[in-house]
């Protein structure tokens, strides 16, 4: 999909279709009013005939609208006017793209952002949401499967002349976020036999070739051994796929400006190891690399928009499988930091690969470090799929992430990191154990990581509930928290 900003009068923009918002109670939004007036009431007539009320998610295509350039007008229900917020507006745009994908319409004028309280934000979120709704995962279909190539190619975003510059910038950002989210979703949706640590490494290298400001390096197990990454390597030795440590260096900012770092868990399949997970739903553990995939997507977004920032991305990639050589409960390993870890549960492997990746990140002298991980089932219990869990050691970073969440609609909720929780990790045999017992699983996982992040300002995002939609029919990677990370990094 290609986006352009147009400053002509709405009803005069050349396109096959116009997308306009209608509030519950058949109340016309701004753009809808223009179209209705020009066409002498064609929209109101159509609403009467079809019973369209403007409920959130309702959609009605009106054909042969007279006296306007786009003769098809898509009515999009926005729900009650006083209840409309940025997130509901973005959802309406998602639904719009999903609807248009199955039509023969090739070009459309987009106006829903004119209903936002901040039209610039509306345009950015709207464009990213159109990408989202347009998405379909078809990579693993067989020869006989017919991929439908959607007709829709061009979106013309309407803007007043005076806002054109701001809207253009917003559209560019929204487009780049949409592209990054799509990449993250593709990587997440790929099954474990396609998306291995080596596959991720190859994809990263491709990015390094595609973008000028991006340097990519990959460390193999030999190099990791030299660095003393005993914790990370203890997880990968139970699998036949070698681990990879993928490093992105995006240099869009000033030369001596300290970079911000994002570190994502890239566990390409989590069977639990010797502490094997139960069978039902285990397929969903292919998504256990979504934190890492969000690093890929965020870096891609920054590259696409040419962001003027320095950003480091680090992705430890491994499988977690049961094997004769796998970690056993009670095993003690030595991390790169020198601290030893008693592995009481081999299924708490995310923190084992992240701790060494976090120690490695010290060398970049980062201004801040955010790690992103599908780390605990407990986070899904606590926050469900609506908010990402947020913990950290620095109020400035935490508050910036909360602000970025408000601005992007990619929501977070903070949990505490008090030392009482940290004591749950004390071990009689090693410097720490890798689990903290039944209580407060998300927090004790955060406390574990906190023991490896003392040298920088750090926050942890637990995306176990937000990185994918569970269940059979709507099962998909969501691309979260790419919108949050991009916002955080652009504003940092
Ligand atoms: N990848 C899982 C966390 C997870 C579980 C994400 C369910 C999404 C849905 C992680 O590696 C894990 O297994 N965590 C354990 C930790 C426990 C052993 C302390 C968990 O949450 O059960
Ligand atoms: Mn696990
Ligand atoms: Zn895991």
C-alpha cells in the first residue's frame, strides 16, 4: 500500500472510494458532511435504506454517489461520539483495511483522522492501523493455495493546506511503523521449523545490506563461549539448532550521542526443556521469539523513516528443547557477569538467555536499555492481552515509556521491583536461582533481570500477553510493542 497526502477539497480528490466516519445515531462526521452536502443527501438516504447506524465496527459501502470525485463512499461506524478515543479510532481504521482488502477498490481517500482530537496523531495511528488490517499471513501455504492480491494499492490521506507538513511527517512515521509491525508479525507467525536462530540471523544480515545506516553482526556459539555466556549457552545446548546473538547498530543520530538499546528474547521455540510444558497449546510457543522480533521490527521502522537516533538492538536467539544434553533441574551455570545461577526450572529459560545479552549490551555504554520478552505466563494472568507488563530500575525511563504508551496506544502497566520480591531468588547453592516460587512470577522474573542491569538505566517489558492473540481462529502475532518502542526511541 502506498500513501500520499492530498490537500485538495475532499470531494474533489481523484480516487475510487472515500472512507468517512459516522457516529452512532447516524450522525455524520466532518468528511461525511462534505460528501453528503455535495451529493444532495446521498449518504443520509443510503443510511436510511440500509439501516446503517454508525455503531463501532459497522461498515457500509455506498455506490454511485453523485457530484463527487470518489463515487463510492465507505461509511465507517465510529460508535458513540463522546466515547471515541485514539485507540477506538485506530481500530476503525484496521476494520476498514480488512473490509477493503476483499473489494475491487484500487484507491481510496482516507479521512478518519479528521475525527481525532489531534489529527496528526490520528493520521499516524490511522496509517499504521490500515497496514495492520491489511495484513494476512500466507507464507506457509502450498502450491495449490491461491494468494489473493488485493486490488487496493493507493491511499490518499486528506489534509488542510496549513497542516500538510505535519500530516506528511505523521503519514511517513505511520507507514514506517506499519511496515515494522508487519515484519514483526511475519517473523512471529512463522513456525519454529522455519524461524530458527539461524533464520533470524540471516534475516538480520539481509537488513544490514538493505539499509545504509545499519550495521549487523552475528555472534556464533564459539564466540559466545569466549565471552563466557554460560547461561545463554546452557539453554541452546539442549537443541540441535545453534544459538545466535544478533546485534543491530543503527546510526542515524550524532556521532558521539550515546545509543539507546533494545534487547529482545528470541526463543524460536519453547518446549520447556526437561521441565517440559504440557501438550495442549504448545504450538503457541513458536511466538516465544516475539520480543526479539519486535527488535527487528523497531529497527526496520527506524530505518524506513530515517530516524535521527542511535539505537542498538540485541537479540539472543535459541530454542529450548528436552535432550540428553539439555539443562537439568538443579544444574548450576555461570553467566557472563560472573554470577552463578541454579536452574530449578528449565522452562524459565528466557531470563537465562537475556541475562547474558544484557551483560553484553554494557559495552555500548547505552543511555537506556529496554528488554522485551514473552517472559512469564503470570503476566498473562495479571494483565491479560491488553497491557504489557513494565518494570525497571529508573523512574525517568519508566515514565518515558508510560508517556510513549499513551501517545501510541500501545499500553503498559507498571509492577513493582521491591527487594522483598528479589529475596525469593536467593539460592542455597548458587548466587541465585532462576525461579522465585509460585507468587508474583512476573515480578520475580523482573528481579532476576535486575541483577544483570545494575550498570545502566533499564526497563523490562513483559509481552507474554500482548505479543500475540491466542485461540484458534484469531491466532496471530500482533507486532506489539513495536509502536511503543518506536515512540519511546523517537522521543528519547
Ligand atoms: N515463554 C514462557 C512464558 C509464556 C508462557 C509466555 C505462556 C506466553 C504464554 C517462559 O519461558 C516460561 O515458560 N515461563 C515460565 C516461568 C516459570 C517456570 C517460573 C512460566 O511462565 O510458566
Ligand atoms: Mn519457558
Ligand atoms: Zn519462554
